[in-house]
C-alpha cells in the first residue's frame, strides 16, 4: 500500500512536520457534524438559530475555525512527544493524519522504558498546557466575541482529549505508559496485565456510550477492544512483547559478540565494521570499537586495533592488556611494556603475566623476564614467539620458539618452530624441526598436510617422506 502523500510540509525547529489531506478532511467532517455550543458570538450565534440568514457562511466559518483548532491541538500534542525525543538525542518527525498524528522518534537505540514513559506523557502534557493557555486567554479577551468562543473551545478540546488520552487504555498514551511500567515491574506478564486492563476499561466505556448514545465513542471502544484481544493472542503465541533490544545496531552488536565468542573473528570484524554505518548511541558505538579492537588484536592487526581503541570514547575503558598487545603487534615494546606490567598487576592472570614476560624477552630483557614471580620460562618464550609470528617476524619467531623448546621439549613446540622457519623461507631448518616433532609424539597428518604455514614445504620430497612416516607410525 502506498503511503499517503502530504499536502504540505514545514519544520518546527529541526523537526519536520507533514500534514496529510486526510487530517484536514476528517477535521472538516467532524466540525461539520459537531455544531458549536450556544454562544453570543458569531458564527455560533447564527448556527444556534436556523431562521437567521447566512447559515452557509456561518457553517463554513465554523468548519474553518474547527479545522484550525484541531490542527493546533494535534500539532501541539505531537510536538510534545517530538520535543522530548529531540532532547534524548533522537531525530523525530511528525505526521498529521486523519483525526490524529504520529510522531516517530527515529531513535538510535531501543528506547528504554523510562524514556518511553517520558516522551509519551509529554504529548498529553503539552495538550494540558495549551488548555491552560487558552483558559488564560478567555479571561483576557472581551466576552461574547469570536475570539472568546475559539479560546473556550480550544481549552475544552485540549483538556478533555488530554485527560481521556491519559486513561490506561492501549493504544492511548496512558495505555502505552501503563504497558511500559507493568512490563518493567512484572516482566513479560506485565504486557498481559496491560491488555486485560484495556479490555476492562473498554467494556466500561462501551456500556457508558450505550447509555448516553455516544456512537462515535462506542465505535472507538469496540476497535480498542478488538485490538486488545489480538494483543492477548499475540502474547499467548509468544510474539509479544519484544523484550530484547530491537534496534538494528543493537541486534548487530549481539550477533557480532556471538561471532567473536565463537572464535569467528573475521566474520565478527566484518559485521562490526558494517554496523558502524548504522545510527546508534555514542555508548554503543564505543562498544563496537572496543569489540573490533579486540578482534583486530586476536587477528594480529596491531595498527587496526589501535585505531579502533582510540575511538572507544571517554565513557569506556580499554583494558591495559588490550593496548599492550596492540603496541606489541606494531613493534612498539617501549609503550607496550608499562601496559603489560600494569595489566599483570591488576589482573593477576597467569596468561597476562606470561605475555608481559614475552614482551620483556622480545625487548632483550631476559633476566627481568625470568625474575618475574611465577613465570615459566618456556611459556614466556612461547608467548614471545606467538606475537613475533603474528607480527610477521618469522625468523625472530623461530628463534624464540627454539628457546621455548630448550625450556620444554614438546612436539607442539618443535612443530611451531618448523612453521616459523617455513614461513621465513628456511625449508631445511623447517624440515629438521619437523623431524624432531615426530619422535616427541606429533601424529596429526591431516593437519600438517593442510597447514598453510607449511605451504613452502609442499612438493618437497623430504616433507612427503615425513608425512608418510607419520602415517606409518599412526598405523602401528
């Protein structure tokens, strides 16, 4: 279905307003059907006595005045919502359609309940303010004048509608507030309570409308009741309410975190960087930058990590070990070492401690690394090797790996050295370390055969012979 086309547009400050033809049409029809109360001022005075001449002009004037009052009243109501939305940092837009209006907050987040309550109440609040101003105006203009008639009607229109709109009946503003508060207090079942409350009040208003002959009120109440029944059905099917954050940026963040935690770092990085193009709060943008920084660290992208961490923002903290790892990855151990020391002291984590020791080893300060309480030299050299490998210093990684092997001769340590020498282009050295790995228990033929780090050895007869030897050992 095509959206209705606006008849005209204007801005109230930075808030775009669109007025649709249906708004003016329905206001005119309602004004035509609802005659003004007896009043000494024209056009009410003329319409009160059908025998007087100029009935057509009086009715046209009254309809025009009613359209203007409806326009001002509904616009004020919607601007109440919009002004508060703007104060929250959103980008609201207002549409005046049929007998009502629609304010879209265009929020950069899933609107928290307390913000939703505040901006919802601002609409009736603005209507009550307009009612008060109109009542003041009634006492400032001469009685029995058209101005007095208009101000009196404007006060009644806004006062009655604002109070009615505060009833806890969904989807009125009062119903939206009641729903938000009940969900906050009772959780998901609060949504059901709000719909039951709506049904009870709808039945009461329906009975009142039947007794007073208010057919328009009865029609509105029936529509409200049908909607409430539909919402109860949606609740029973588990479709309502949507308690999880639903803004696209927040959904993307949850998915990126899940990918990161699952070790799918490339996918998490791609999703996070695409999501940065979305509208989001500064806080969430900082969390994205923090996540992307960590993903870059784990992928060995030091410069990229530092760039992301620099954009986290003042409201968030980047862990010293994250910054330390990023600086180590770019080869700036001078900046990394104080951060590694801080992280080791603050966390008491053995992994962080050994990363600190590895940084000392890369800086040529082996004695200081070995002097750290609780440090295992083999693990420290392995940390030094891993980061050098990520940095692309494969020869340096191989040398550190050999030192790790001297501390603890394991199959994995020998295999890692072989990978480093292979990436450095030293094929014979790599083959020699593979020969050391096999007697120590390395048996994963498939892994070695498909390992990209050993690609320089593919096609070498000695590598093929080594793989065949592993297969024979496995068969035995």
